[in-house]
C-alpha cells in the first residue's frame, strides 16, 4: 500500500474521501493483478478464524483491514490521512472500492449481530472520527494474527487459560450442600442437552474460597474449566472491556466443545463503571445517549442469552453491578464466610504438613475474619521459608497471619489457646428458667431472643451452648462486622447476615445489639432509623434462631423489643453460685480444694462477680503457667469486681 502515492497529492493534509476513493480504485486495479501468497501466516489465521466463526468474505476483509491498521505502520500511514473524518457508510464504500465486495456486505459486517461485533473481535465507533479509530481490533489480536496456530485451542490460549487443578473437593464445602446439589444437577443436564445461555453468579468477599469452589465443581462434573485471562503475555493487566470482548470471542471458539466451562473472575472490573464499556463498544462516548445505551444492553443481553458454553462469573462486590445485568443470571450463590469447622478443615489442608499441636489450628480459626486464602498464603511463606523445621514454620504462619490481619484491618490473631471456664447452666442467674428454654428450642429450632445484662454474665456462652445442644453451627456478628462507611451498606450487611445464617442453617447471634436497635426517637440521622427497620424486617422473615445480646438494655428501641419472643435478663452470680464456681475453678486450675473453706465467706460477698471474671482469672494463670491457689484466685476476682466499682460487702448491721 505504500504505492498509493499520497505524497504526490497537493495539500495532503486536506485529502478527502473522494481522493481516497480514487487512489484506492487505482491501486486496487493494479494489486488485483498480483496474487499474494496464501501461505502467509496472516492469511492462514484468517482462514482458521473464518472456519470457526463462519466469516463471510466481507468479514474477513474487515478483519484484515483492521489488523493491517494495527500491525503495519506503512499501511496505517497510507490509509489514514490526518484530517480524514469518516462515517460507517464512507468506510463501507472505501472497503468496497478496495476489495470489490458490495458495500451492503460490509454494512452487515458492522451490525451488532455480526460475528465480528457479537464476538468482540472488532469495536465499531458510531461517531465521526479518524479512519483508524473507526474500527478497533480486539486487544492482543494483532499479535495473534501474525503467529502460526495449529488449532483453535492454540489461538484461544492468548485469551483464555486452563484453570488450575482443584485443590479441594465439594465435600470441603458442606455449608453449601444445597447450592452444590442444584448446580451439579443443573450444569450436568445443561451440558448434556447443550443448553445455551447458562450463566451462574458466585459472589462474596475476597478469600472465602469462591474460585476453589468453582474448580471443585468443574472437577465433580468432569468439565474442562477455562479462565478468562487477566494479564497479557508481558504480565500487564488487561482492561475489563477487553476481557469481556475476549470472553465473547472465546465463547464462539469453544462452541463445539461439549466438555467445557468458562470462569470469569472479578467481573466488577467490567461492570463497575456502569454502561461505559458497552456504550464504547458501539462508539457512544456520552452515557446519556439513549441509542447507544439500548445497543449496549442488547449486546450484553445477547451475550448472556446465547453463550454456548456454561459460564460462571465471580464477583467480590456484587452491589456495584447494575441490577439489569444481575437479573440475567440463572442462579446466584452468595458465598458466606465458612463456618468454623469448615475453616478448620481448610486450614488443616494447608497447615497439616507443619505438624500442628493440639488446639493450634482451632486457635487460628477462632478469628472468623481470617479467610482460607490467608491460610493458603501463610502456608506458602512458611513452606518456602522453613522447609525442614516445622516449629519454625508454625511461627512463620502466625507471623504472616498477624501481618495480614493488621493490613486488612481484621481482628488480631489470638496469641494463645482460648481458655474457658467449665460451662454449666448452674452458673447462670437469669429471670427465666434457662433449662426449659433450651428444651424448647430442641423441640422447635426457631425463635427470637434478647439476652441482656452486665458483661460476663454468660449471654454469649448460653447462645453457644444452645447451638451445641441442637447441633447447629454458630454465627456471631458484631458491630464491626456490620457497620459500613457508605449509606445503605450497613443495611446490606444486615440482610447478608441473615442470608448467611439461613444458608448455613446456623444459630445467629448479634452481639452489641444496642449499636443497631437504638431508640428511634433519639435518631439524629435517617440512616439510623433505616438500620433499625432493616434489622426488624429481617428478624420477622427469619425462621431460625436469632439471639441479640446487649449490656445496655435501656438504650434499645422499646418498640423493637416487642419483636423478641423472649427477653432474658442475666444478673451477677448469687452467693451460693459464687462459692460453688470458685471451688470448681480452683480445682480445674490445679489448686487444692482443701483451701476453699477458708475463703468461701469472702467469695460469697463479691456481689458483682460473674462467670466472666473466672475466665479472666483462668487466662492469667495460663500465662503464669503455675497452679492456682485459693488466695491468689480470690485476689484476682476481688480486683475484677473493684474495677466495676463494687467492693466486697462487709459483714455487720447497716451494711
């Protein structure tokens, strides 16, 4: 094309479409007499694509033209004069003059449903623009066209990669058993019957195991799992719009593979900016342009209705995706934080090689904010940093997790095994018979409970005991887990909390409930009211067991309290409970029971004493690593009561 002789034209910067037509017509006649070698890699790849995508001669000409503009600088310089502005109609005429194909054929090539546009191979601008901006080739395709490819799989590898083998099985996700059953059945039959438009959304916070779940699902179904690439051959990130175009392209390439499934991760990078990409796909710069918006919605709708290969889309932030697109998914899996026993199983998988001592993994997973992905990365560092010394490796695991939780704003890693006092309903001082309450939920596992009273009186421990008695996992949420920085985020988290409990069939505990159920009459901002309303709405719809705990009953919204079937007050220990628990804990901590008699009267007068105070004492003795004595135990308990502002009651009149 360097023979166009553009330089011979007067004032080349003012070249018009008419000049281009004359030049192209002249050159076409000359070039038509010459036969280009069909063995060129570019033409071989074109024939490969034409066979896979059913491309017409006009489609192939457009693709060659777009590739030439991207690849060959001389062709680009010759075909794209500086001041040349063109429309789609003008471009079609130019291509017609260049190839001899009717311009109506090129108009069909630029339509939304054409193989080139529907697969994302080209992006067509609708606006008046320079010629090289009119048709844009899929990012990376220019390199693909110049390299030899033996098969479609080889060509496709630039845009899709085979997902890593599954490290876990579906059995490692027992909390998602219902989801597994549905997905396995649906996907198995969809593949067998070649159903089009199968799209599943898996969403949840980062690191909870979404990718591992999808990999395990593909393995269970015996499907090849392909993942849309997120980086190019140089390791540079691929833009969201290019990833989606690559996805659409590879859907067509895999159409004849009846044993494939595609994974598209981090889809918020594609959908997060609203309609921007889809408008851009069809040349609309202004998102307010209704025509472009309609076209863009039509494009994504067609993509999700007609994809021949089942697709699973993963998102960490589903809230920022337009609901118009969310409605297009056949099914959505809300991926919760795995319950403690599941996280323990996953942590064991990653950490078992380090010969964990008894209780070590339980201590690590006691922090429910630590995700399976964090355990995996900690194991990687420890395995590399200390391949032979398992004790050192365990230290590295804790160091990595400690830094990770600090970086992510999570609660600190427990620095020692959790020490609990021996639990018994005997140590509760409530205004309702707790034994009957527990027997009731064994018969019918549902109800709403408000546990209120001083700190350490056993509110959360009773909820834990209830979960154990009815064989349910326990989900405890605190204010830090729910409160969000943006308007509406807290309400979403409240709804997600109940959804998580429903999916896991778990007993749900909301600690620090006064943070959410504050009296609406004292609300200063509208969102304070909406939080209360959302919590009450979710409570009414929840069919499981929901427990709220609070130390500040007087702050709770009075109207909200009526929604609780049971309101249970927890008081400090009675005198006889103080003495009995003192005796039990002294023996459990290695002390001499014979010493108890001399201290019973003093212990009985510690009026603010709670079971939680004994837990504090147990942790102190655990740190000292020495047997307890009755005197030392009493001193600790007395100090804990004094911190609350209560001295031991003295004996005598008027006291």
